[in-house]
C-alpha cells in the first residue's frame, strides 16, 4: 500500500479542496519483474521488514528540490525542447493514461489524481495522448479520505462528446 498526503487541500466546509489522504494498493506479479517504480518501493519495504518486521517505508521530498531536479533532467535529456519539463508534465500524462483506460470510470480517475470532483479530471491530459497498454502501473484499489463528488457538468460533457462522435461518423460515411 502507498499512502499519499494531498498537497492542495482545504477543510473549509464551503470550499473543500482535494483529497487529504489517498491510499493505493498494488498487486505485484510473483512470476514477472515488477514495474521499476514499484521495485524500488518494494526493496525499501523489504529492508524495513528485515529491521523491525513491519515493512513500512516513508518517502518524503522537498518540493523545490524535486521540481528543480526534474527541470534540469528534462533540459539535459531534451536540450532542443523550447518548453521545460516539470512534474506537472508527469501529472498530465498520468491523467491521459487514466482517461485512455476504458475500464476506469471518471470517479476512479479522480480518486487516483486526488481530486474532490469528477469534473476536475477534465482539466488534465487528453485520452488520445494516453497509454492503453500494460506498460503502466495500475493500482488494484484506490481509497480516498473524502468521497468524490459527481458534477452534472460531466454528464453534459459526455452527451456533447457522444453527439460529436456520431456527427463525425456520419461525415465519414458520407465521404
């Protein structure tokens, strides 16, 4: 289990924001090598089991250091790129991957991202840029400290999307 403390959260009853805590449960295959990110966390937990029998590891970081490290690695890797790579690029890619997965609902995607409303996921990434394959790490379960609220705007957007797709299909059939 991985537990993440939310960054942009508010407990104000009128303006609640974000998920204060979210927990991810991952299943690691016994026969295959786990995803590299999970392998690091598993090795940290294994060291803790050897020390005190619990299997708990805490990872924390300084936000400025993390941001600057990702930006400098991005510059070194993609020196000709005009815009810089930031942690938000990874967040948007994760959202794109979630949107591209037909098995996930918007509510589950919002939980994964730490949103309080299923409408918020619409601000991040695009499904067309997401990975549909098995390359990414998928949690078995995500639990959040607050329920994800359903926005009526999501229904309106879904109806618009369906109508747009049917118009596109009709145009293709006429061509």
